[in-house]
C-alpha cells in the first residue's frame, strides 16, 4: 500500500508506481467510483486518440484534399456502374 495526500483543491497525486502500471499520461481523463465499503477506484478512460497509428495502411498517407478527390472519383465510378451520373 502506498500513501498519498489530498491537496487543498481536492487533488490527489497518483503515485508513480501506479501510473507506470496503468499507463497514465498527463491530461488523461479517468473515471472515479466509490464502492459501498468507502474505497475509491480510479480507471483510465479509453480514448479514440489512444488508437492513433494503431492501424497499418496498405497505401501511402494522402493529404485530406487528395483523399476527398479520390473519394469523389470512386463514388462517380460506382454511380456510373449503376447507370447514374455523379
């Protein structure tokens, strides 16, 4: 068990040993819950930003302008296959 203090603003410093195990980063959102016995649980909140870069692309990364251009081209091709103009 590790002891820590509560500041005058009600802030608690999570000891380094726990931050390393979780792993928590600065400015990360956490959930705090109190159990019926009075103990408190702190859990990191999953963020979509934590997934950034976790999916490998099978193609080079394009600019947003080029992505839009290719998306329009693909939609036009699909519409043409169905006999509609885009």
